[in-house]
């Protein structure tokens, strides 16, 4: 059964990848468009820091490293969680009913039935580029322990964001439309994610740490590696919590999903 599931997952992934990249030139241009769109904000930050030298003690390369975690985690996230990101439209147009009739887990189908490869390549490519530009310039010795933690923090950051998508997808079962909530609790909150949270008002710091914990996606993992002075504003243990928090959040979101799916009613489309 396990090998059958893995085989089916591979088939799903292969089919989706082929469909997204059926027209190679168009696929390359779309991925580049995503890359260029996201890179614009990085360019603004870069030229701003050239003028002001640093932002609350963070220099340009440290800021690029902070941004790299944002884009690398999202690039991986969107390969697996596109179905949850777009779950609202799946419910509204009635196509979720087809998933229910198939002999596979609903969440499994949502994860493997679609992937936004344009966003994955664009965001992920930008994240890797930023990491390569900054990693050698931030004055850090990449010991095996730091490398292992970096990998686990990436996984934790993906799970944290995946848990948010899964929670919002579960709310679609009750509310049908959650785009406004997604805008507030994911896309708007994510706009603060590329910067050190120490530069923001205490209320925003609280939200980024305890409400929508994007600070654990990049700020605290970066602090584990960089040990900047503004980390003194927060408990030191926060630097180690990203992998654990990612697992805990995803388990809780999954439990909420399993409970909520019992109340699903077809939209009738």
C-alpha cells in the first residue's frame, strides 16, 4: 500500500509538471515574471540600504539572507499546498465533490493533485539566488550543526505556512469564501515577513510571533545563525522553536481539518 501511494504521488507530480511546462517558452517566461515581480521589492530594499547602510543593525547581506528564507520556504510550500491555497474556488465550483468520490484521502489528493510550478520556480529560484549572494557575506562559519538546523528550519517554515493554509482551507467548509481572511492572515501579514520584526510596533511584533507566527519562518531561524543584538528583545529559546512549532501547528491544523470535513456540504454547482 505504501509503495502504491508513493508511485501514485510520483505519477501525480509527473503529470502536473508536464501540464504546467507543456509550452516551455511560455513556462519560462511566466516563471521569470514571478521572479522579476518578487525581485522588485528586494531591489527597493537593496538601494534603500545602500543609502542608509543598515536597518536597525541589519546590513544589506543580512537582510538578503532574511529574505532568502521567505522565498525558499514559499517556493517549497507552493509545490505541495497549491490545492489548499486555492481551496475556496475548489469548493465553490463544486469540483471538491469529485475528490470525495475517489478512493484516496482528501488531503492527499489536494496536496498532490496540483502544484503552482511557476510560483515555485520563481520564488524558489529567487530564494536560492539570495541565499547564494548573502551566505558567504554574513560572516558565519557554516558548521554541520548550523547546516542541519538551517535545513530543519526550512522544513519548519514550510509547515508553519502550510498549517495556515490548511486552517484557512478548513474554514472554507463553514464560510465558503475566505479570501478576505486569507488576505489578512497570510498575504498582508507576509508583507512584514522580510524585515526584522524588531523594527515594528509592539502590536505587530506580537501578531508576527503569536498570532500568525511568520517570525518563526525567517526572523528567529536567521537569529540562530546571525545572533544580532535585537534578539535580546525576545526569549532565546525562540531561535530553536521553528521545527517544533511547524510540526505542532500542522498537527493542530490537520486535526481541525479532520473535524471540519465532517460538516462539508456541496455548493450545488
